[in-house]
């Protein structure tokens, strides 16, 4: 298990006074302190870790967030920012002596401007909520993490979330124009605006993906884009991972960048097919879902080119969708992948490394060997265009030994990702889950450089303490 | 002034460590195509040039990445990716004619200035495609951030922070970029005779269409006259670009012409003239300027572009609009009054500016970029100290005293 810092005794001792102080800063029902009501906040999408916080505060305005943070800094109280609590890396895991600042009541869309193609939204608006608000005019907000029905844009900013379509449209960082943030000192700052390039240092770029280490984001100005005329998917199944990987390379080499390019290995195909009955070929070792956009004629042209490329790789089956319904059927299994794996295993860990795409066959082979030696099954889903690999490690949480093996297996996969030239996390964030693996990717000097930036924003290290950075600065190089 | 021109990263680190130990300010430069014109002049005891730290260190076309040392001429990288049918996504400009410099700009220079061309409107800025950096901080320590993969959220994103930091936080030594296939064909749809207001409205309509516009500019008549492919229109021109496969370019330019029917009868330019004219827009060829002029770059919400155009007209200056109206290139007499008028207009539209070219005395005395609010300025100072505790890297380049 991951080590958490010991709670500050003086904070625990002052709990009644702190709660009374917080109650003066937000509306009456905006402070949660009763044990039963705190329970839902004890964990996030990484449910293996649980810790009830000191209290939860639910501010409704940026000014209230500022007052709460100023109060916490004055009292030396740790703060854990939280959106919808969907983090898969434990980014919103509370500490026993921390106040959770939940942004879910800040859920208003403040402005939509089609001429300049932006929307200003509060941090607690869901990802899909932005697209829903602009859909009638044919616009959308591009990053689409799997949790987009629930996850909030404030969390997306803090984790720099991606999604299945970021091969074409980029990740969160590429789709923002401005932020309103609150520092731990309670200062309200506007970063960027409604223009494209900002002057001064790239605060927008630094804050995006900073996992709540630097400030709390309360308002976000996102770019909204006009959607394409249409989109259509195809499915291609192959006899070996290597062959599917080579096919991906050939598609990219032809100059085509599909809007999505998803890879599933044999266990993933079987799990998804059993769950969704999407018509996936069960005799395949690897399968690609490829999506293109444009007019019907453009889709036909592009899918024709891709089909011709796939045919050079002796596919077991090729299915080009002829309609939106057929496309939805092709996607159905992939989109249900997490539920599908949940059906065949009581619990699973969803890993999130990135690898150079050329190393995929080797990485999948070695994950297969680890699966044997750990005695745990694994299914692999891969954003093939950008190298983001999601192994789903299946285990039984009721068996502590099984969980510990799963954690060790996951750590070995991430070390493998770094070893072949990749990284620990492509879109889920470091959080608490991968914190102690950071020395695999960064040396002590590099971690210290990042820590000094953290200190420049948060000198007392009160914001989201014990995430991202290993607890002991002198931790031995883990590799 | 001493000029130090090391070849290896270790030597660059040694030079900076030595300067750190003695608190000796260093001017960091590449081939000096921009550093003698842009922003505030740097007062330093010595110049550290990265122009001999060169070479492409990794190019994996199938993985859409290229890495090179900071002193590598950008043209060398553009040629390498073009040979594989790929391109640098942000279409960085060559401003040597505008800035009156000779020589080839370096990869490190263009990334340190985060300069992007017309494609920025749809494909992101230079900094959006920097996926890995190696750098030497102001204490002489070699650090890296990011890597060679397209998706990476491990730790704080120093790639973006160091891009556009003008060598004031660290010396970039090696940069890894995402690249993409170059499009098969290019086409342009042109409307003649619209004023800035109507022109930007037409650009907004095109950018709000489903046709994937990858360039959107408005040029007043005298600016259009400077571009051979546009001179025949003899009028202000409103331009959008499509880059795609050949059938898509044909289809999409026709659809955009139809989309623009309410604005007037649009013309369509073919592949070769389109490539030439967008290269001219990229490199600011349309901007007329006299030798006594200063140059500004203004970034505003696109719909505010025409208000900047109006302010420049009152000054008797020249300008044109890129990025759908959101990027304004301005030339006007190099005087403090011009600066006051342009920055006032930018501020009134909640926008920002960069002073790109001016005599040393003028750029030493003005806000070359907007001052930050005091709380943010304090963070700027602390982050600067987090990288460069002695304040030796390009002191004063962005802000006086920093």
C-alpha cells in the first residue's frame, strides 16, 4: 500500500474550531462534518484506497473558494481538491487531516460565444455538459475521456485528460484558452483569456495536468469546435499483435490520421464481445477500430484507402460500417470495455502507460509473460495512434494477496513502459497510485526542479499533499 | 562581449554552472535571428550561443516524432520531415525579413519564442507539439521533461512552461516535436473587398463550418498588394485555407464558397498559389513597414481584431489579421505614443501584445509584454528563482528586473 503522511495532531485536535470557521465562509449546508455524510468522499475512481477526510467544503463561488483556501493556509490545514471523484490514480484521495474542497456546486455555464468559439464554464460542469450546451449549433468540446458523462472539467484540467479522439483533436491542454484559479493564499488570478497565445510564461500549460498541486481551478475558458459533417468507423481483425501494429504504422505512413485508432488484444476482444455482443471476431489475436470524419463521400474515400491498406496485412475480417448505427455497434464493445472486464473479474486495475508505438508487440509479449508469472489475467486496450496503453489487470479485492500482486504487476508494466522509451501515465495522472514510481522516470534533480515550482505556488505544501511527488526527497532510484 | 559557443550539452551545463557560481549574467541566443530585435534588450557579461549544439538526434516518422538539439537550423528539420511527407504542425514563421536579420533560425529559438503560423488557429501553437525537452537550468543542472511519446501527463509539464520562456528559465538543449503528415493538397477561398469587420465575420462563419479550415486571414488592400498571388484582386482580401486530400480540398473549398454566398462571390485559388500565399502570410510578407517603424504582435479574441485594425489606422500604421482575426501584426512609427495607442487598444479588448522590433532604447523603456497582476507577478518571480536562483539567464528579456 502507498504510504500517507501522518496526520498533523494539531489539525485533528482543532477539528471543531476549524469546522466552525469553515461554516462561516460558505452557505449553511456547504460544510460536511458528520461521519456518515463524509463516507462518500473517502475514495475516488481508485477505490482500493480509502480515507475519510477531516471535513468536506462545497463552495458555490470563486470568492468562497478563496476564503476557504486563505482560512486553510492560515491554519496550516491540508486541502484536497475534488471534482466528480472519477480519478483512476487516486488524485482526489483525502487525508485524515485534510479539508476536501468539492467543486460540484460550481456547475454553471457562464458564457458561450460561437463567433469566437469558446465557452466559459465553472469547474463542476461535466465534460459532456459542455458539449450538450453547444450541440444544438453543431459544436462540441473535443477531449472525451471514457468517464465524460460524470467527470468534471475542473478535474479534466487538473489531469490533462485525453480520450479516444485526441489523436486528431488533442488533449485538454490543447483545447483551453483561459483559467480562473485560486492560490492557497486565497488570491484569485486570471490566466490567459479568450485569445489564442498568451503573454508571459505559459501558466495555462503548467497548470493543466498539475493535479491540484499548484492552485484550485474554478473557471475554465474552453475552445469549442464545429463538429464534422459525419463520422464512420471500421473494424479490422488480425492474426497477431505484430501484424495489427504493422497495419497501424502503414496507415500513419500513408498520410492518413484517423480521428480514432483503437487497438484491442485477444483477452479484451473476448471480454467485450461477451459483454456487448458487438460481433467482434473471436478468432482474432488483435483488432483495430478505426474512425474517420467528413462528408459521406469523404468517409467512403478515406475508409476505402484504409481498407486497401488493411488488406495488405492478411486480415481475418474487415467490416466497414455503412451507417451511424453500424458505427455505434462497432464502438459498443470498446466503450463498454471497463464494464466488460468488471463482469469477468470481481475487480481490476486500469493502468495507463504510454509507449513508442513501434514497441507494442514486444510490450504486449512481455505483459503476457508477467501475467503468467503473477497468475493474474490482463486485457489490453491501446490508443494505437498515440501509444497510450491501458492494461486492465484482473484481481480479487477480497483477497489481499491478489491485490498486492496486481499492484506489483501494474508497477512492473509501468517500469516496462519507461524502459522502452515511454512514460508512467498518458492521461490518468500520477496521483497517489504512481507517486512512488516517479523516480523511475525522473532523477532527483528533476524531481527537485518540479518540487521548487510546487513551492513557488504552495510554499507550505498544503495543496493535494502526498500526491505526485514521492514523500521522501532522497528516495532511492527505483529502476 | 564574450561569446561562448559550446558543442555538447555537458559543456553548456558547465558554462551555466560557472556563471551561476559567479552570478554572471548570460545572454542566451541561437543564431540571433530574433534576439537582437524582440522584447527587451538583455544586459549580460557574456553571450552563450547554442548554435553549435546541433543535429537531429531521433526521427521516427511512423511514431510522428522528431528530436533535435537546440541549435539545429529549423530549415534542416523542415527538410528532414518533408522528405518523409511530414511537416511541423504549427507552421512556424521565418521572421528574418521582418526583423532585419540574416542566418537561419534554430529549433531552440523558435520554441523559446513559441511562434506559430496560420495553422495555429486549428492545429495548436508550437508549444502544443513540444512533447519532450532537455534543458540546463540556471544552476547548471541538466533536466528533462516529457519524452518521445505523444501522450504524457507524468509530473509537471515543463515542456510548455519552457516553450515561450525566451531563455529566461533554462537553456533548451534538445527538443522533441510531434509532427504530422503534410497534406496532399492546399486550396484557398478568397473574398475580395470586405472591410475588417465583415472580413472577420466571414472568417468566423468559415471557422464555424464543418469543413476544417486551417488558415483564416484578412489583409487590407495595401497588404494584399504585397503578395503576388493576391495583387490582382486589387482590394482587401479575406482568405481561408483547406489542407487535405485532393478530392476533399475540391469539395471543401466549393462548400465554403457556398457558405460565403451572403458575403459576396468568392474565388478559389489552386494548390501552387495557395502554398505561396500562405507562406507569405506565415512570414508576415503582407505587413508593410518602413525602417523607422516598430513591429507589434497582438493577440485578441478574433472578433476584436477589427478594433485593433481601427486603432492602427488612426496611428497611420500598417497591419493585417491572421488566426481568424485574433492575431494582428502591426507596424507603426517607433515611438512611445504608438506603443501607448496599440497596447491601449489591446488591453481594451482583453488582449495581449509583444513588441517584436524596436530600437534598443525604446524597447528597454516600454512594457514589451503586458505587466502581470501583482499576485501573478510574484509567482513569476518565484518560478524564475526556482529555475534560475541567481537571475543569470537572459535577465530583463521579458520584464525589467527579472
